[in-house]
C-alpha cells in the first residue's frame, strides 16, 4: 500500500461514523454490491458487533485454468505468501502476526482465493491490508521458496498415492470428466508439479489475477465508505487484462463404466458418480433437498439406513452434489470390507435407482425441510462463514437475495419436484464406478480403524474435492 493510499484508508476509518451495536440486527446479511474503477466486483455486508473485518478475494483462476500444466493454479496461489513486494515469507508472516491478523491463500477447481481477517483498529488493519495488497498484486515467486514448496507438494502427492480414498477420488473425476478441465486434481501430479517453473507462475498470475477477474467479499465492522477504500486498495495494483472465457459445458456420460484398482487394504472405497449440477442451476433446490434425503444428511439418510443400519455393510454411506461454474459431480460413496464390495455396490445402486423412480415420501421431505431450515441460522452465525458465502454469490452471479430466500425456496420444494428433477438429471444406468482396495496383502490403510468408530471420520470417505451441500452457499474456496 502506498503512503498516500494508506493515509487515505486511515483517514476514512477515523472520519467515518462509528459502527455500534445500536444498528438493527438482521437475520441474514444485508448485501450491497458495486464495481471498482478497475472492474472488480464487490459484495459487502456490515457486521458491527465485533471490531473485526473479514475480506475474501476470489479469482476465476482455479485448476480448471491449468491447461496442460496440472497443479499450476494451486502452486501459484500457494506461492503468493512466500514473498511479495520485496517482503520475504518470514516478514509477511511476522507483519500479519504482529497485528493479530490471519492471511491465507488457496485454489480449487473454479477459483483461487486470498482471505484476510483483521481487527479494524486503523493501524492494524492498514498493516494487514498493506501485506495483502502486495501478496495479490506483486508476488515475487522466489526460486528457493518455489523449490521448497514443490518438494512439500511432491511429498503430499506421494502420500496421497498411499491413500485408497485419494486414489479413488482422482480416478472418479477422470472417469466423470474425461478431457474436461475439471478432470485433473487441483494439486496436479508428480510429473506436472516437477515441471512447473517460476516463469509459469508469473505468466499464470499476470493472466488470471486481474481486477476484472476478481470478486471481493467484505464482512465486518466497516461502513460502506471504508469498504470501498478497502476494495480499491486491494485491486489498484493488480495486472491488467480481461476475465477468461467461460469453461466448456460438461457433457453427460454416454454409458456406465466400472474401474477396479487393486490396493493393499482390508477395505475397499467405492465411489459412483456422474455430472451433477452447476451453481444457479434451475433444479438446484429440488436436487439439494432430494440429496439431503437420499444421502446428504448423515445417519438419518436413506443410504445410511439401508447400508449401515439394515445391513451393517459400512460405517458410513453418502450422496453428494458439488455445484461448480459448470456441472460439478454427483457422487455416492462408501467404504466397506473387501468381501462385502459387491453387496454394498448393489445396495447403493438399488437405493439410487428406487429414489430416482419413486422420490421421497412426504414424511421424509417434511423432516428434511425442517432439518435444513432449522440449521440455517448456524450457517450464517459467523462472519467467516458469511464472507465465504458472499464470495460464492458474487463469483457465480447468484441473486443477492439468495440467503434471504434460502429457507423459503427450500420449504417450497415438493415431492413431485424432487422426483421430476432426479428423473431428468440422474441416470443410474450411466454411472462411473470406481473401486479401490482388495489388493494383495489386505493391510489396513492408515486411519481405517478410526474411521470405524469416530463419527467425525464420515466426511473423510468423500473423494477429494467433493463437498456435501451442508451450507446454503458453500462450495469452492
């Protein structure tokens, strides 16, 4: 942040009317939006109760933009805090820690992001924003740090190769997406990561980390004027350039397919999937609520009842939609003893086929609606959650009343709508099936024993990148 910009920011903080608890409380965040002069989209919601602000900047710069260099987006995002604007990684960390702030970066399939949480005390926030501005606009990508990050990434990739769940997740995405950009894992592979150069990072940053390609979400104890200053500061030095072209549509699978991968484990991971839905999909709410009933609600779902409670085939079973800019995957999964694989797969197929044909009962729908809407306030109870939701709403061009009307739209879903949506959108005869396990030796994989006893282990069975629709605007990033 230049001296003049920092002085402007501090002046705006001091001069603006104080935000206090006297402002009317709102059930959902009151979202305001505008564009900066440099072309970035901004979504802002005041949250005056705590003297803090959360900022999240997202770019259309996820792994779908890797091209023939898998892992490039993730490596670029990870390297942003390794040196920027002449500050090395240690100095960046020290400045952020000295004011009690938190700064993070990362990338998924659709988006790359940088997030900041800071106190709103002028000097503290000024320092934190100074660092974030440098990280976004002027990363140095030091060669020595690149080699260290590369080495760590290669170790992580080798570890994933020893985990049957990770192996299955990668294989499923390849089976579902083929040559589409969503097929490759955001972390890349060992060959691609080894080949990434500093010039690749510089080129990717210059192409995708531009202001017109940015969405900024701001939630906290700052007013509109202060939020505008923050947004202008964060985008003032970004590279110039237009947003990228939209990703290609995801085609339906033409036929079902099955892949068995031997792995020395006592249990087998079983995943079934196909293209699902995108953000803003007209069938979003019927599919969302239907999935909650089918396998997205944990112990009370139909899949869990049939697979675990009735037959004891697996500790957990689930279904999942991950909506993305284009159609993200619909996934069903479980982990079972090697000897039970065929039975478990048959049960999972039968449950899905019956649900597509018949849909839920009214009783099941009523229970799901009550569960989803009853838990909604908890999902927007923290600023850190709200700022992620705002970033998703802005990035995917969802309506600004998305959170306001979420419960209303969930409550309006009918049995017939769920049945109709699943019949049109889910094709049990065209599923990609991946099974990993049952290889020679049958040694239990790391963590298998814990997964049999700890409820918190249930989500760990999901393939990399898959997320349950447990939050109204959750998802990437």
